[in-house]
């Protein structure tokens, strides 16, 4: 049951994938340790330059001989609206005052052609470095990109938040689809259905997706242990992708304040917000989210808003201040532990095996 077509396809021992969390969490040590422990380590390369990607890929190759993968954000068309930026930046300036940050009158924001060019350069690095597995979030790459990656025998994984999105991934040539339930921490991977329509709980989403596609389905969202793994497999998934559980591991590059916020979370205090990045994401509620609630429907879309809040998030981290950091976490954050990757994976497998025979 724990060895199946997915483990064979990905060349891994256990059907456990470490979610590719962008922003520095997926250190080379974390990725390599997951792969060495029998799972699939994944680089979260969404915010990386092609040069940074190449460096990390080469570093990981020195730390593990096992398979690992990389994740990219698929660029979506977005419009830079100056009035929107100016009004949001005025609000950001008030928050900068709270953090003793200099106010910014003019903001440098990304433009679509720059984002798309970076994405194509990232694809080139993946091919040149022969990364065996590549996953995508926020959409599906163009047909020519898919064809080029397949030509180099790279296994492709898509992300879906609905059965409709899972079908679109299969039609586009993805070999595997990760279905992301509404419980998942961090950014929503929806790209066809709107935010409200894509908020399907994982236990409802898995069987719908499994019945809709013939490619292997990986379950993501709120899975922290062997119980989550076995529940997902019982519903038809071939494996699981776990983020929050790995985020608090010793090898994770997440800020210590972020780790502590998850380890000390009081019940279920995660909420969906688009105030940090312009795209809906789940995290632990803090002062920034609360102060931005009345404005969040009107902030610029991703990645423009992400650029507007970058200095605020960075300064908050430097001050060890959790109130203005993006503390991404899933709905099962209360189950997180501080432990090594190896211990986490061993415990998941031991628990899964004990459940098989009950």
C-alpha cells in the first residue's frame, strides 16, 4: 500500500513529498534530508533567481544521491495599476512607521514580461541541471514548455484545488497532480476556479479528483502524520505532500519566530488573507492581517502586493516580531513538532504501518 505506482515513478521509498515552500524554508539540508530519509525533497524556487536555483541544485546533489524536485510559480498575466499601488502604499507607509522603517513614495514593482522571462530562464536551468522532477503552482505552463521538459524526461507535477483543475492538469500532460485542500497552509494553488469555489476540504477533494483523472493523485492540506497519510490513501490518493509538518523541522530554513508561532499555536487560529502577497494564502492571524482586513479586497494582485510588503516582512523578521510576518501554516498546525526530518518520516511510516493492520 505504501509502495505503489507513485513511489516507482518518483523513485522514492515512501509516498511522502515535502511541500516546496518558497521564501527560504526549503534549505538544501531540508531537501536532501527528506530525500535521504526515503521521501521526496522539493526546492521551493518561486522567488529564486535562476542563478540561486542553479547553486542550490548543485549543493543538493552533493548532499544526496536520491531523487529530489523543484517547484516553480507559473506566471499569470497581471496589470500594474498605479492608483491601486499608490493607495495601498499609503497604508503600507503607516505600517512602516510602526516598524521604524523609512516611508516609500515610489515603489518598484514587477511587470509581467520580467516575471515571464525569469520563469523561462528557470526552466532552462532545470533542464541543464537535469532535475528529475518539476512541479508547478498557480497554473499550468504553456504547451511548448511542457513539451520541452518532457523531451528531457523530466517528471511533471501540477497543482489543483478542484476536480476541474485536476482534469486540466492531466489534459496538459502533467504526470502527477497534487490536490490542495482548503486546509493547506500558504498560498492557494487555484487557477481556474475563484477563491471561494476552490475552498474544498481535502477529504472531499481527493475522491472527486481520483474519479476524474487517471494520473496519480497526491493529497495536500492539513496532513501531519501517519493518520493523514492512511486516510488519504484510503480515499484513493497515491501519496501525500506535507508543508507545515516539515516547516518546524530542525533542518527547515523558516524563521525561528515562524516556527515558534506554529509550535505554540492556540487551537485553530489560521485564516485566509491576500494582504501579504495579493493572492489568498493561509497563515496564523497577527496584527498585519487584522489591520489590513478592511483593505485586503482592494490591494494589488500577486506579485505586485508581494513586492509592496517585502520590506515590512523582512524588517519584522529582523526584529523577531511575529506581528508583521507572513506566518504561513495549515489548519493542523497544532500537531506540529520540533524534530529532525528523519524522525518525522520514521514516525509517519511507523504510525501508517500500525494502522494498516488494525
